[in-house]
C-alpha cells in the first residue's frame, strides 16, 4: 500500500484522505488526516466538525480530559459509530 505524503509540511509527512460519516449516515465530510505512524489511538477531530457530523448523538457519557505536555487540560469528547 502506498500512502501519499503532504507537500505542505517540511519534512513531508504521510496523510490519508477519508470520508467520515455521521452516525445516521446522512451526512459526511471528506477530511485529510496527518498520519503519526507511532500512534495507536483514534481519530481526533476539531469540535466544529464533530458537531456538524452530529457525533454528539453517539457520544460516550463519560467525561474525558486530555493533557498537553505543559500539564494544561482540555475536555475531550468521544463518539462510537
């Protein structure tokens, strides 16, 4: 499998273009994601895209907190579809 590389990054990094669907399947967006080859987690979306795709209807009820390297915290939302 050949993965394209971004020409907008220096050094170039692998990217994947995916179509992400809403839980109901009636909405979708084509998004390009940077690939971190050492990461084994999920896809992280900006909240405005998360809301437009109505992922809030498939949201986990548990609060999640992300931490930056500086120690500051950010609220995270997680949806399963």
